[in-house]
């Protein structure tokens, strides 16, 4: 098995079917690969929805991936889901995919080809088209970086590091920090091979909400990596015991990052014209 695609989902069957799962099933790759769906205790019958999806669309596929579905009996969080998917994975390479994002048809072909000819590289990321309500931007990951959707990773990396299940948020940033501390090498393909859909900054869907569960994970991340982003990290630490301040600062940071991406994209487009 060449690649395992691990999709985490919770209470979003329409997005799962329309974006992540569909994009995972139409990959232009000759090697066999698998799709693993980890359902984080959804209230919907995701297993039946996935089964119906395959029955309806199977005639459209030329390279149908093996698919495994697993449902948690209670909400466990993204870090747990990713570690569980890693245990189930049969692939030489692993990529994680949230249910509301999609990878382009040639994503697996181009990323696996890169790792096949660069054995010294442990992971390869790609540029992402990010569709915000305000504007569409293209983001190039900067190293070191969070390791989230869109990074193809050699399975042996997970023999040394796993996702921290104590973190209910920023588990990807934590993993990225430890990835580089272990001395692993990463490369970036400077081509948009993935689409990420940015939701409104204040929302209550799945992993993007600002619930106590989510904020607890953020506070634990800042406490674990107090040296990370030194100045803003200190502010977050000071506010960790005050949920409303913490929530506001998190919202502010997300807003600043979003408009920074939009602004830099406009500058690049202007310079090309």
C-alpha cells in the first residue's frame, strides 16, 4: 500500500461527501492507496451516508481506494483521531485531511513522486488555495510550520513522534515543533494542490468553535510551548485563566492572520501586473 489518507469528521456529512471524501477517491495515482475515516462520535449515521456515497458513485471511479470507517463512541478530538488513523494505516506515506477541505486530483501523484526521489525528506507540503468569505488567497507554507492538512509524511516519522492527545487544539502546530526538533527534513511543492475553506471567524461548527473544550486545548498548547511566538505567547499565557480575554485574543490573532494573507496576496498580484 502506497498511501493512507486519514479523514477526521464530526457532524458534517455533507462536507465530508462533497469535499474530502470525493477528492480522496478521484486521485490520479497508479499505486494502491486507502482512505480511513475516523468519525468523532457524530450524531448522524455517517457510516450509512458513506456507504450510500460509494454505491451511487462507484461507476465513476477508475481507481477505487480501499476505505475503512471507524466511529468513536464519544468525542476524542483531532489528535486522538489522527493517532488512531496512524495505527490503522497500511500506507508507506500518510496524509491527513479534514472533512471540509479537499485535495486536488494530482495531489497524491505529485507528492508521492517527490518523496520517492528524495529519500532524505521526511515530509512534503503543498501550497493551498484558501477560500475565505472575504477573498480567495494562495498560501505557501513557511518552514518551520504546523503539520496539518496537505502534508504527505513518511510513516516511520510516527515511530518517534505522535500527536499530543492532551491538546484539543493546535495539535498540528505542536507536532510541527517536535518534527523539526527531531531533525526531520521537510520540503514544499510550490504549487496549489489543495483547497481549504475558511469559515467566518466566529462560528460554532465542529473543530472551529470556541468552546471550553477548544480553549482548554489552546491554553495547554501555550503552556507547553511558552517560547513559541514569544511575545504573543506571553499575552496568551497571561490571559489563559480568563476565558473571555483568551477567546478575544484568539479571535484577534485569527483575524490578523487572515487579513495579512489577503494583503500579501494582493501585493504579489499587483507586482505581477
